[in-house]
């Protein structure tokens, strides 16, 4: 009877311990920023449940199902050649231009998993580790999109004014391939400059410099032509003014002007006439003019 009494005595403890074991094995905590799905392990419905679980503690049957969680906050990936980024291998993206020239570059992107489509993502990729998906499937999709779009652009366009257009098209193509599974790229771009053969870069830079010099020379020519045209216009104006002035001068105008000058001179005369005469015979003789003695 002693063992029976002992069992009865410790029954509450046994129940508590069993409850704790059951609680720890039949519950899973889903932290904020994560979404969980319940996966059937056996039976005719083997696969994923058609809903995502909320955050917090969730209960499930560990014998029949399992819980898989995914982060639904923004994920970032950087694929570079440089070991400074902490990469053990070269992860740069390589593609061919329209001419077939090999170009490479470092790429970074950020994407987010839609919580409502987490079950679709699991059914398609069967990945419960987003790092494996990011640096495996996502990188392959991105590399393929680069190659599919780059053949529509020349190296000069990729190096110059159409680079942003090219990136936009690559981003759009990747989004089309993955949006069905609840993934959307938020940010996409190159890290630093594209890596193009040095001789090609030198040729492109020389062409750009020649174009800039041609534009500068054309601007100088236009300025010179404008200044010359202004001088011609001023000269024509002066010539026309002289022509009009010359055509307006007549004999009557000259005579009128002479009379006008004489009239002004007479208006200043006080009525007196010279009273002495200085000769030019060499002896400087001074004569008193008759009738002008001042009387």
C-alpha cells in the first residue's frame, strides 16, 4: 500500500511535470516579425495548411504536424566579388551586352515576404531557411534576369545614360517571376561601378570627351555667329541713319542754316565797329579811322 499512497501523494507533481512536458512539446513561440505555418506530416492532407499563424504561442500536435516559421521583415542580400564584404566566394553577377561583351558587377537588393502568401512560398520552394533561398534560388533568378535583359543594351548604353533603365527592367523581370509566391523586391541596384574591360572604358571615355569638346566648339561658334550678327545689325542701322541724314540735306537747308547762323551773330553785335587798323606793311602803323572819333 505504501507505493500506492506515495503515488497518490505525488500525483499533483506528476500532473504538473507531464503538463509542462506536453506544453513544451506541443507549443511553439512565433516572435514578432515572423510568420508560421503548420505542416501536415501524415495522412491524405500531407502538406501545408492554407493559412499562416499569428505571432505568440501556438499549439499543435507534434506527432502529426510541425511548425515552420519565416521572417516577414525586409531581407537584404549583397553579391560581390570583393572579400571585404565577408564573402568566401566570388558572388558577382556576370552578363553579356548586346555586342557579346562580358560585363560584371556587384549587386545588392532587399525583398520582403508577404505573410499571407507564406504557405505558397513553402509549397513552391520547400525552404525553411531564407538564407538558402536568397543566395541560391533568388540569386539564380536575378542572374538570369540580367542576362535576358542585357542583350537589349549596348555596352555604351549600360555604361551611360540607360543604366538605370536597364536596372529597372531587370528588377521588373525578377518581380514577375517571384511575386506569385509572395515576394516583392523593394530595392535593387549596383554596388559601385560596372566592371568593363579597360580598353573599352578608355574608348568610351575618349568618345565622351570628343562629344563634349564638339558641343563646346559648337557653342563657341554659335556665340561668335551671334556676336557677328549683332555687329552687322548695328552697322546696317548706322548706315541707314547716315543715308537718311544725307538724303535730307538740300541747298535750301544749307541756305537756311547759313541765315540762321548769321541771325544769331547779329543778335550778339552791340553796334560798334573797329576804330583802329593794324597794317601789314611791316612798320605796324596804327591809323585812326575817320568819322569814328567817338563823338
